[in-house]
């Protein structure tokens, strides 16, 4: 396998892992398991940051892969991609503020923004994986 084939799969795995950690972190906070919540959310942020680094490297080395699907699936793909890109850009400052508030023990403000950050972050993780699957597996 070439690097051009490995990096997209690696990115998909990183964003999927980030999403799983988000869900676990949400479950842990509902169970009042604060330490595990913190670990899960910091791990989610770490995997998201790794995803971003690998994505930028992949894009710089190989550029973008065009979507080859046609018809309705093409409309679905570009709808998902558009919403994913816009929200992926928006989520970065939200994650930073949310994590900073938690790490500073400003839990009331952390909780307030986390209610906005979590669903957007999950959406970005899920749509990121779907875009990958549609681009590299469905259109082949």
C-alpha cells in the first residue's frame, strides 16, 4: 500500500476514534465519573488534532480526490461535505473554549458551551467518516 492509500484510512480511523471518545466522555459525565470524562474528552481532542495534522499533510502531498459518484448520491455527498467543512471550521474554536473552561475549573460555563460543542463535534466526526467512506469506498 502506498502512503496515498494509507493516509485517508488513517484519517478516518483517527476521526472515528475521536468520535468514540466523545461518546464515552458524554456517558462518563452522565455517570458523574469526572476523571474518566476528562480523560475521554482530552483523548478525543488529541485524536482530532492528529486527524487535522494528517489531513493537512495528505492534502499538501496529494491534493484532493474528486468524487466520482453520479446522480442523487453525488448531491448527498456534496451536501454532507459542505456541512462537514463549515462545521469542522466552526468547531475548532468551540473545542478550544470548551476545553479551556473545563481545565480552568469554570464548570458552569464549560457545561453551557459543551452542550453546543458536543453535538457539533459529533456531527463533524460522523460526517467526516461518511465523506471518507463515500469518497474512497462507495465510488470505487
